[in-house]
């Protein structure tokens, strides 16, 4: 856990134990469920479904996943293999929950992006460098 994450976790635990909203530190009424006040729950739901907010979170989420993978490479690789095998058996794209196309383990969209990725990789290995798409 990073220092910031540890600080955030401590704040969350402190507010939760004190019966305060863990987001805005406001008072909580007994009839409210969960750890956030209704206005924070609403704002969180809005932010979850907003495309702009998703785009802002994307690089952070990618970094989080990369760090998590790097911290425990072997176990994460094992989990990934198991997850991909289960998806393959269900006939799902291994990158998302869409059905896989007949010719590959990817859905048509990820099949296309994977083709581009592999082509660029081969070009780099030949020493060409990636060309603009
Ligand atoms: Zn709140
Ligand atoms: Zn896909």
C-alpha cells in the first residue's frame, strides 16, 4: 500500500467507526444504509456512470493494475491464466464480456485492436518503430 492509500484507508476506518459519512465527513442518520450519506451516494453513482469521469479514472486504474501485477507477478499471472481459460470455455472475449468471434478468443473489436498491436510489435522487433495508424 502506498503512503496515500494507507492514509486514505485510515481516514475511511476513522470516519466509519465514528459513524460519519466516509466521503464528506457529514453526520449519518441511523436509517441510512452503508457508509455514505445519500448526497454522496448519488454523486458517486453519477461519477461512476459519467463517461468523462471514466476517462479521467482510466490511466489511474491502469497504473493500479500494473502495480498490482508487478507486486505479485506469479500469482497474478496464474489468476489471469485461470480467468482467460474460464472465459474461453464460456465463449467470451478474454478482454471483455462480449461473445468471442468464431475465429479467435477475442470479440470483433478486440480482435481488430489485437491485430494492430501485434503488427506494431512485429514492426518494432524488426527495428522499424510503430507507424501512425
Ligand atoms: Zn457525504
Ligand atoms: Zn472484447
